[in-house]
C-alpha cells in the first residue's frame, strides 16, 4: 500500500519537474528567425551550385580541358567549345596558333550532388561554389544553368 | 456498401503500417496480422527507396562514389563516409596524416551526437511528447552549423577524401566545438530531468519490447540495440581503427534488454562522444591534412578488402573486391539498421501495437540506409 502511494507521489513530482523545465524555457530568448524577412548569413565554405570564375579581362578562366566533366559522378556538366585562331609573336615573327574557347558551360543542377569533385579536379581554378541557396521552382528547366550566360550577366 | 464489419472471435485482420506512416520514420512498410490490439505476426516489407548504391559503386571510379555514402544514413552521414575512405585507403595503401585522422574522429563524434539528438527527439515524439524534439533540434542546430562551416553542407557531407580531407578546420570551429561541449552537457542534464525521469515515459518503456542477447546474435544486431541487451561490443574498442585507441572512453552497456535500456545506452553514448571530441581537440596535432604522395588515379591491387566502423546505428561494414581496375569489382555495404530491423518481426509477436511502435522507435531505423 505504501509503495502505491510513493509511486503516485513520485510520478506527480516527475511531471512537475518537467513542467518546470518547459516553463523556464518559455522565457529563453528566441532562437529562430522569421525566414523571408530575415536571413542567416551563409558560411564561407557553403556549397551552392558551381559558378565560373572570370580572368582580368572579364572572360571565363576555363580552358575547356574537360576535367570537371570527366570527374562528375552524375554527368551533370556538359561543355562545348570552338577553336579560335589567334596571332602571337614568337622571336620577332608573327605566328598563328589555335586555342579552344568556351562557348557553352551547361550545368544540370537537378542531378548534381554537390560533392565538389569538379572544383577539386579543376587545375586552373576556373570554377567555384556560389552562395546561392534560394532556389525554388516548379519547372525543372529552371535548374539547367548556362554558366557562361550567368557570367556575362554578372559582368554587364 | 454492406453494413459494418464484425470480426468473429479468433479472426485476425491485416493492418498495413506504412509505407507512408509517421511512426516508421520513412518508407518502411510493416504488414501486421492483428488480433484486436495484439500483433499475431508482422512482416517488414522493403524496397520503396532502393537506389542501387552497391551497383553504382561498381560502375563508377572510386572518387565518384564518395557522395553516395552520405546518402545512406542522412542523420549520421560522416560515419559512413569514414568507413568508405578507410576501406579504400586500406585497399590502395594510402597513408593518412595524423591531423586528418584526428579531425575525422572529431567530426564523426560530433555527427554521432547530432544523430542521437535527432533520434532522441523523434523517439519521444513517437511516445507522444512533442517538446523535447524542439530542444533536441536546437542543440543539433549548433552541431550542424559547426559542420557546415567546415564541410560546406549540412546533412549529406562529402568531406573526407582518400588520404585526408577536403579542407582543414579553422580556429572558429575549434572555439565553437569547445563552447558546445559544456552547453551539451547542461542540455543532457535537462533531458534527463525532463524525459528520463518522467513517469509516463518510464511506464511506456520499462520491461517492454524485450530483445535478448540471443536474438541480437541470431540477426546480427549491433550498436545500441546489442549494447542494450548486454552485449559489450563496439567496433571502436573491439577492432580499433583510425585514432580511437588514443582516446579514453567507455562503452555503455545495459543488461535489461528493454526499450528503456536502449534509450539509456544512446543517452550515455552522447556523453562519451563529447569526451572523445574534448580529448581530440586537446591532442589535435599540427601538420598537413593530405599526404604528400598520393596516387593520381586510385587503382587498388587485386584483392578483397573489408573495413568495419562504428556508426551511430551500429557496425557498418564495407567490402571492396578489386580486380585491379579503376572501378570496384564488388562493392558490398553491410548496414547496421538492416540487421537491427530484421529482428523486429520476431520481437514484436504478441505485443500490443503501441508498444511495438515504441520498440521500433528504440531501434533507431533510418530507412534509406536499410534500403540502399
């Protein structure tokens, strides 16, 4: 009989302790932000989708070696290039040389898993992660990024 | 439609729990044969989130599989990626700098605390208490912020590389981790007072959902489920890997075999993980995070390699059979929750349905990891 009442008392006491804790938490400062009006600053290393880096002339640093394309586990990068002839002075003589110029850098973000293999495998430091996280759309075409176009838009 | 269905005495009916049911925490389906509120027979049905990770591991090069491993268990992802890099390093014979191994151990343990915190919140929510989930998520948020600052992502990390790490930790991380440890210890005391002592919680779990040591051995259950049944087995102690022999920590073992024992094991494991983080930060050596000499193309010599690690849910094993090529010939993942879940069918026979669901919560199932 005694044990019965002790258990009831112990049970009520445990509930009171729990309520005390929640009551104390009630007066703690708010830890959330109301999202669309306030945002949290993204950390330095945050990985968004990839972005091209420009050189001093404002053109893409990419030399179209295709390392990122080959390293990508999901095959979401596709490159296109054309070869351009240009003249260069070698030992006082003018010579024509050919070089590859990037014409298209397509990123299919729907299959990207943000592993960072492309950025790591780039030997020319031509791509980086963006801090863009506010991506929402109901159409999947919106996630096929033309990175060269984005670079031009950023510069203009 | 005809009139109401009258069940005759002794007649059973089938109840489908899932695949879309909040108590199964994912797309697990349990086909239960019920006699009133009592379970006569249960059968777990899998296959709703199968993504062929093993096959992907076989037709991709070794570095290309790196992001896959964190998609197995999204709550304790670092433990799984740790197992993968250790297995490939063992196969290809890559040396890892000491600093990298220390950072791996610190981040894995922080991730284990985050995983257990989320389990704690979800488990109490299964039993009907919503508030502890909010407190647990608040603490977990600190860990995720810390890990985001070093790894760049919040859940599906791709941080470890063969031979080292993607990038080094900074002073901010060390300061944040040092500030987090006392905060978490205070929170653990709060959880003890709020949940462990609660009379309703105790009555729902004590002596309910028995899983004996024999059953654990029969189904190959590991992790907190086995430790709650009195089996003193932890891969970190029994088959030490990485820098774990350097740390001083205990393995909590309870012999009660009930749901409460499994709960207590996990709560104590958080404290032990904090101890490892504390010691790791203290002993953290200086030096590089990637080896000076690393093969450009990873091609392990032909052979059979196995590596087991202790993740938040139990012993995770990864077997790589190499034929000397760029891809693995066989890529086998032994996931702990698959074994832990398999015993559910047998263990829940004759139980009441709400007790069975409480027991399922105490198994800590993460479905994408069962169904890889």
